[in-house]
C-alpha cells in the first residue's frame, strides 16, 4: 500500500488552507471563552450556513458582524484560521497534531 501512495503536497496545502474547514475550531474558540459547546455549535452552524448562502468563507466575516452574533468574539478569532495552530490543538490519540504524526510515522513502518 505505501509504495503506491501518491502525495500531492500542493493539493494538501490548498485543502488545509480552506477557511471553512475551521468550523469546529471556531466552535471550540467560543467554548474556551466559556460558551457551552451546544450553543457554540449552533452559532457556528448558522454562521456556516449564512456564509454558504452569501458565498463567503468563514474568515471573510468581519469581526463586527461576528460580535453581533456573540460578544465573546474578539480580534484573536483570526488565529482560529491558522493551519499549524489548528493541527497543534489536535492532541488526542490518532489526531493530526505534528507530534502525533511524527510518532505514527516512526511506529507504522516497522509494523507494515
């Protein structure tokens, strides 16, 4: 399987930089600010739907409009859309944090 694997780094980067993949990160941002996840999920879900209707990406919504939805949004929300930050937050077993990926790369070749 690994010998046939073809990696397209440009495509991977393009997909990873799509702001709309950060919807969960946006909800987690609100949770870290004290909002219950269910409420944060609802706010972000409505925002995603509205962005889709308007043809906007999540990171194109002006901060003033975000603050109208919930006062917990502040200028730090821009960091939500940083790929490396997002990945580094994914630390659960099997998640894609750089540390986990390095560990898996070291672990699996010996098993395969």
